[in-house]
């Protein structure tokens, strides 16, 4: 082997070893990759390689956890955690006993480190993510899991030095000045945010006279019905707010004459660009 190839091989070995926590052991014996089809509650599907070892199919603990919008960490060299405001999964190296939302669960097998990835039995991991194993091909080893949940609990956008954030457990808009750290909270009260069935999106527009319009849409993917939260800012200060529930048609915030229209549950207000004054009110 040439010096160049030897150096490259050593670099790969070192990079893999650096990914493993202290005390972890890689397992190679009687292991191979098979296909895992992961079907999520929101409709998207992943096809990834997963581990088959000693007749048991394992799933990547950190990879599937990250796809479910959970934060992963090693609390110590023997304790791995996936966590979010609505879900917490803990597994222990060398033990088949795990914890899901504070309840002890027997996985059947202990976690396995394999080429820098931590794997746990897929039947356990699917159930912990509120899904289940629904298919297995004995010839190829392919495993299908369905109904997996996404636990995303924070939605955010950044614009002009400000971060706009909504946390699902509260449902209000938090605006943070990135430079100063000053936080302003605007009550919205968006209820029961569930990314498995709905979309939550931010949109920003600037009028010809420099008013900022922030639109937040929370929409049902199946029905297309949505709630619209519209905020109007002048010099970074909130001057108008409007909330409309159960909309079925898209309504433009900026009219052809340049003025702004805000819709709520009762009416539509026409707002003068620049000043924010109410010019007229029409029944919805």
C-alpha cells in the first residue's frame, strides 16, 4: 500500500472512531444492511439502509429520532436520549430495558453500535415513535413501518435581525431581536398544533410605504381549510392584528390600490398603507 493510500485509510478509521462515544464498541459479527421503509403520519416516506443482526432488525436511534424532530444526545457514555416537549426516549448501553415517556419498556435486545451508528430493535423504536411494524419480506429482509409521528414543537423564521418563533405548547408568537436579545410576545393562541396533520408557515410582505405584513397560516392538509393570523408592523412595532379561522379561499393582504386588507372572523378591514388607519370595514 502506498503512503498516500495508507494515510487516506487511517483518516477514515480515525473519523469513524471520533464519532463513537468513549466506551462504545463497534459490532461487526453476523451483521448486514437491509432496506427499511419508514412511512410517516404526515405522508412522506423514507427508504434507508438498516441493520439486521442475529435475526433481529434494528433501526438507527439518532437518525429516525432526528427525522421525528427529536433532539438526540448522550447523557453519558452509556445513556442515549431522544427528547422533545412531547416525547422522551432513553436507552442504555448493555441493557434491553429502555424508557419511553417515563415508562420502562423491554426492547428485547440491548442497543448496538455499528460503524458509528447506534441501533435499537426496530419494533421498539417504531412503537416509541407512535408507529408500528406492518411488513417484513423474508427474502430480502425489507421491513416496513407505518404511522411514525413528527414531534416538531417549534416553528421559526428570521428576517432583518429578528427571529419569529411559535412554540406548539403555547401557540403565541415570540419575536426576538437577535442583536439585543429583547423578546416581545404577541398572543395568538394557536391551538393543538400537530405537524402530522397540519402545516404551519410564515410569509412576509413589505408594502410600498414600508409596513411589514407577517402572515401565519395553519392549514389542514386533508381539507385545505386554514386559519390565517395577520400582523402589521410599523418601525418594528405592532400596529394591527387580525385572526380568521376556517378559511377556504386565499385572500391577498395587499390590494391593487396599495392598501392592506385584514380579515377576521367577523369582517374585513381596509387599512391605509403607511399610517395603519382603518379606512373601511366590510362584513365578511
